[in-house]
């Protein structure tokens, strides 16, 4: 009886091991498919984008080279091409995280200056209030911090209400950046899912401008720094996203085997705001 039990246990263990291996293989194949698809799409998208840029210039020209009857269709093509570009770039960023190839490229940054640069580059200065003192320095990846800020602030502007307030507080070993809007807040049933990939709070708007990846990419960029992002509703109204990052992420890159603190090369592209 003990021998029969042992054989049954071993057979079950072998079957379970095979099933786990099959699932891992399918998961890897899925990641590879998304990565390959994203790379393959970039070439035709580059050509399409060049054409849509010419059409957009025609739309904005004083000469009015576009037939008014065709103008709505041209604007739709331009906006959808931009949306597709954003989706492909975000998918490529996601595959880097899934494959474990995302790396930090660290630099000493003034957090307030970095936030100002992010807001200014996207022409959000009139809609955002900044409460941050200069001189709060941290050793972070500037590009990835820009991705996080662009997504958090862009999301607040798009789904919340102006003005959006960005505040910075620091301790000896960490930096806390809070992004608060003055909108209706986030429904309680949505809060646990705001960082899920492709999650959209309204099922009636499945084709919104965003890809549903922006906040998940922001969270991944926080995690790679050794930080985190949380979402909540303010007692005064509106949603609050709180980003917490260490003042120095160098130990993470050194632990990964990069003693120079650079974390290796990273050719990833920045995610778009409000994705």
C-alpha cells in the first residue's frame, strides 16, 4: 500500500511539474509574441506616422489644403495613428519588465526641477500647482521618473479635475510625491484595479484615448527603483496618487551586479501621459 501511495504521489508530482513547465513555456511564448509584434509594427507605423504628420501640417496651414468634407476623417486618422504609436511603445515597455531586461540609468537629480521639466514639456504649467522646494536631491533614473510623473499628472488632468496639485516631501532616505486632483474621486470598486493592465473603469468607454497601460507602467517604474505607488481618495475630494521612492537607488543596481550604479543600457522609450 505504501508503494502504491508512493507511485501515485510521484505520478502526481510529475504531472504537476509538466503542467507548470507547459504554463511557463506558454507564458514565455506569449511574451515573445507581444515583443515581436511590437517590433514588427514599428516599421510600418514609422511610415504611417510620417504621412499623418504631413496631413496634420496641412490641416493647420493657413492655406487650408484639406477639403472640409475630408477634414474629420483626416483628424481621425491622425489621432488614431498617435494612439497606436503610444500603444506599441507601451507594449514594448511592458515586455521589458516581464522579461526582466529593464534597467536603471541613475543620475543625481533635483526632484523639483525634474517635476517642473516634466510639466513644462507637456504644456501643463497652467493646470498644475507645484508645492516643492528646490534642493531635494535623489539618485534616480530621470527618464523613468519622467514616465511616472507624466502618467500620474496626465491621468489626474484627464480623469480628475483642475487644478492638479503636486507636492513633494522628503526624509533622509526617501522622497514622497503626491499628485492630487479636484475631481469626483475614484469609485471604491475601482480602486483595487487602477494599476491593472488594460483596466478601464468605464465599460461603456472601451475605446478611450488611453491604452490602459500607463498606470501599470508607472507602478513598474516605481518598483524597479525600490519604491511604490498607492491610490486613494482625499477627504477633501478628488483622487490622490502617492509615489514613494528611495533617495538613492544605487544599492539596487549594485545588487544586480552593476557596481557603477548605471544598471546597464536601457533603450526603452518613455510612456505617454494619461495612457
